[in-house]
C-alpha cells in the first residue's frame, strides 16, 4: 500500500489503527490485534455489550473499508484488517458461557485464521460474489461463524460447559 501523505480516517479505521500495515501476514496481524484486545478488554463485557460492539465494528468496517478500498484502488486489499478483528471477536462468541481461558482464546485465534485462509464454502462464495466493504466484512463473519461453532464444540468436550 502506498504511504499516505496525510492522515485518512478510512485508512486508519479499516487497517485497524494501522495493524494491517504490518509487512508480513497483515490478516494474521489484524487477528492478533483482535486477540490482544479480547484478552485485555472484550472478555470483560457482558454478552449484550459485546454484541453491540461487534455490530458497531461491522457497520464501521463496511463503511470505512468501502472508502479505503476506493482510495487504494485494489479490491479487498490485504491491509484492510478490521474484518479480521471482527471475525476473531465473533469467533469468541463461541466461548460466551465458559470461564475465560487463554487456551480457548488462542484456539479461537487458530480456528478463525484456519477458516479465513482456507475459505471453505460458503466463505469463498461470499468473498467472490459480494463486493465493496460489505463483502470485505461478510466473508470473515461467515468464517467466524464456522470457527465459533467449532470453538463451542471444543469447550463442551473439554470443559462440559
């Protein structure tokens, strides 16, 4: 991505405070940023607050990613990682009723990265068929739903919760 000469809010938000500008594996960098925020703050919210924040991130992601994509001139540029942050947060909804565990938080990170990179159906379909900011956000939401279901299954099997 070409360096911006001046501050641009769309780039700032959609790269999740520039985490997406990490030179190697920006999607993983965005997911790790989500992981750090989750273990620091998000896990302390009640489920309603958590869902509201996820909805706000989704709306902001659609809006600002659409604008940033046009500015950059590339369809779904790797530097736009707000979708990975939201994807990780949605994945961790699979652990809502379990006590906090760094192992479950890390398992959620691995599961989300697996589905986000592999893009099984319908993730790949959403990625290819829906454009702009909505498509940028939705393919990660679908990957996160797969990840959350499997994380929930892992938690039930290991903790019985």
